[in-house]
C-alpha cells in the first residue's frame, strides 16, 4: 500500500493527503492548486519556487524538483492585486514619471574603444560594482514592507520610476508567535532564537526577490538597493539586532535612526554591495513603517486636526495638530490579517472579502472606487464580465444573488470567484458589522442562539458544534463566537487608543477634519463597517482618505528620491510619542469599547 503524506498550501488553506514520492508540483495539481511551471517541470524556468517547512525547518525550493517525503507546509508567493497595492497619488505628475526622481543609485558607462564598454554602478556616490558591457538600462531596487504577519515587496525600475511587480508572502515568523512580544520572548528563551528568526526572515525576503526577478526576467545582481520599512521589532530582526530591550521596561531599542548596511552582510541575494536601508523609528513600539507611511501621504497638506490610522496586527495612530504631531500604538492582534480566525486566511484567491445581509441588489464595488454604471465591474471577485444589474439571464452569484430586485438573506463576495476557502480580514470585519446591524450579535458580542426570536430567517446559517456557536457563510467557512471575540478585542484596543489620543489633547471626535486609513487591510474596508463595529467613533464632518499600503509606498518613494530619507529622519525627530500604558483611563475605555 502506498504511503501518504499531508501537504498544506498557504495562503490558500488547501490541504490533503498525497502519495509520498511525488513532487510538490504534482501534489499541487492533484489538489487543484495552481503553480506556474512554463518549462513543464524541467526546473529550467525557476518560476515554481515555493517555501516549505518540514520538521520546523524553512527552505526555498523548486516545486517541480522537490519530492514529498513527509508532512509539509508549502507557502506560495502571491501577486498583489493593483487595488491592494494602491500607491499614493501625487508623487508623479500627470505628464511625467520623472518628476521628483533622484535615486541614490546611478550608472556610468565607460568606453574603452573598439566597442568595448563597462558600466560602473554607484550608490550614494560610492562605487559598488563594475559590470561588463553596457548595463545602463538594468537598474532596479526593492521596496519592502516587513509586516508582523505579511511581507510585501515591490520591484522598482530606478531608471524610469515604474513599479514593475508586487508580491507578498506570509511572514514565516508567525511560526514563533503572532505578535512582536511573542517573538521577543522567543529570542530571550532560546540561545539562537534571534538569529533563527533573522535567517528565516531573510530566506522569505530572498524568496520574494527570486520570484519577482523571475516574473520580470531580470537578474538579481541588477538589483542595487533595498529600502525596508517595518515596526521597530521587525526591523531589528531583519538587521539581526538585539530585541530584548524592546520587550522590557523602559522599552528601549538598539536602533532608532536610519540604518544602512549591505546586501552581503544580510545575505540578501542581490548585488553584493547594494545598500540595504531601514527607516528611522519613533520609539520601541512606533516604527519605521509609520515614518514611511507619513512620508508617503505628504501630511503637510492635510486639513487639521487630522488622524492617521494604520490598521493591522498593530494599530498605530498619529494625530496631527496645528503645532504638534503625536503618535501611539496599540496591539490589535492578527485577526485583521485573517490569522487566528477559525476560517481565516490572507486576502488571496478563495477568500471571502465582502459580506452583506439582506442585500436587495448585487452591486458591490470597491468601497473607495467611484465607479458608475455598469454596477458590475469585470474586476470584481465572484462576478462575470458583462453582467448588468437587472439582467435576469445572468448566472447567480456567490450566495445566490442575481440582481433585479431579489432580496436574499446572505451575499458574499469571493476574491477570484469560485468556491470560498476562507475569510480574510475585511470580510471578517464586514461580517461582524452586518451581524451586529441585523441583531444576530448583541452589544456584548454574543452570537444569538438558533432558537432565539431574532434568528428568524437566518436560522439555516446558525449552528452549534461542540457547544460553540457559529454563523455559516459558505460550506466549510464560518464565523465562530471566538472569532467575534477577537474582533472585539482588536477594535477595543484601537478605539481606546484613539479616544486617549483625542482626549489627552482636549479634542472631541467631531473636531477632526481628516481621517486617513492606511494599510492594505484598511484599504478594503468601508466607512460603514468601521463605524459598524466601532473602530471609529461617530464622525460627521470629516474627510476620509483610504491610502492603501502607505508603508510600502514610502519605501518606493525613498528608493526613487534619496532626499526623502532626510525627510524621514526629520519626521522621526518631530513626532512626540504617547505611551498608552501611562494613562490609567485606557483600561476602562478598553473595557467599555468591547461592546458593539
């Protein structure tokens, strides 16, 4: 009898038993997982790279050349959707992408006569490489957003200012804990803990670089700079710098200023002496990702008072006043990233990203895109091209909604269409907001029982298992009472931080003129869901901006204009950091805001 092994593909959450002895590529095909392999599995194209974890060890391999011999977890790179990777408007002028460009990487062609050339490569006016021939047209950089849960990279053309490709992967350090404190504790309790995490983080970054290079057909040695932004702990792990002090009072970090080393020093697989730079940080808990984000949004133009809110595993917030800028941070937990949720997954193909209850028409568009007719955009997940809102012949969408006036209890929108495999952060927040709105979840966060009067027409979606209550969104995709509790904890932490920030500066919510929601997760939220679960207080006279992954945007901009690193240092020196732990009222506000 043929032995089998269990293989799980992330971020798709597809798992199954496959015969031992077949390749990962063959296993993927058996389970319906798409892995690109244009060379037919010969190993020549290099496009089927994956990361595998076997017996606690992380490695980067070719799917077509790696045999399944034991149970394993396989991580696939994700190509980011353009609306996920929204870049802040205004950096380039409408007519010219050369606007404001002054990269630190330059090339100089040297002619020796008789059609003999070499190309000198400079970074910050220092010679870092000499290449044979004319390579002036090959000049690239990598912008990195080192998130607690997700790593995102952009491949940038430093000559023309174009973002050529974006990709992301689950941060392998979730294996050591879903929050930075867990990782700090791991580094303290294990002799080689910090270096082990550093090595795995670099491995994942090299994985992204290899994938991006392969997709665009460029040589990694033609990548001459890395600009990285992350929270203070993640930047320290990236640089292999001690993190113990960040987790212990008085919470000090080894490096708060801009820091530059070389790719060779960090074993990053690009040009050996390419500079690798991390952003300055405000404090041990407000990091370079927020500095980079503020750089990207050009905050000098905001109508004040203004609130900048980056929603992710950590909830960082910055308050802009007439003569002061104040920042703080609170631990939201990874539920907004789709992690630690019973059916949670990252925002990739198969993830439920929008949920509506009692919707009369399907006309879902991205919450921040001003799309007019037709109401069905070909880019929307779970739809077909050409569908019109009142087209009775159109096929039913996920959840059974057809358009044309029908009213059904549940509608879901799935990234990529097809069968739902899980739910991502924006879907989770919308689902809980909708459950609260229709009364299926009460103010204390309790999911109603099947036999209650309020359940009514939703009875078929409610069920209990092992004494726990669930709301079913699709086959094998449900929201549990514990999931709702995690949303409560996360939203209460963020809301309490906002309340403290405002009240400590004698402001009421209605005093705010501008609210900026940052982060790839936040970009896919609607104002209704933010208000619906109470992340934000009631705001009536405020201008909203949803700016996407501002941390990555700032890193891209700093690659393209070396002056912006000086601006980043100025921002880091200007901002005052407020420690929420110093406010006795925080705990009471947190408990109060646990309610919906």
